[in-house]
């Protein structure tokens, strides 16, 4: 039995306009830079800290994963790798 996959448009419908725009922005601007920080302020009126907090929450949603599976998968892996490195650094300090 074949199960129909939701279209990209249907996946985007589960996101707010801001959430969809943030994911699209991150896809276009993956690297941290001053230009990206300026663009964040201009386009969304957000500081980089607020942007990354919002993005971190957003990538936990199944709607974001459906809408941008490669991007969300990459962002989750990057986050998980950073957490492991931090834990690894902390465990060495206590040994």
C-alpha cells in the first residue's frame, strides 16, 4: 500500500508565516556572519540571539521537519554535535 506524502505546500501550511520565513532565511544564509546578523535585524527585527533561540525551538517541530527535512536534519545534527562536545569537555574537567 502506498501512502501519499504531504506536498511541500501542505507542509508549509503547518508553519506560521514567520516560521516558514525563518527556515527559508536559514537555508539561504547558513553561515554566521555580520551580514547575516544585519539581515536578521532588517528583515525580522530580531537580534541574532533571539533568532537562534527561535530557530532552536522551531527545528523541534514536526512541521518544520516536513517542510525542510534536509535543513532541519542538518540543524539538529549540528546542535546535537555541539551538545556532545560540551558534555565531553565538561566530563574531562571533572575526571
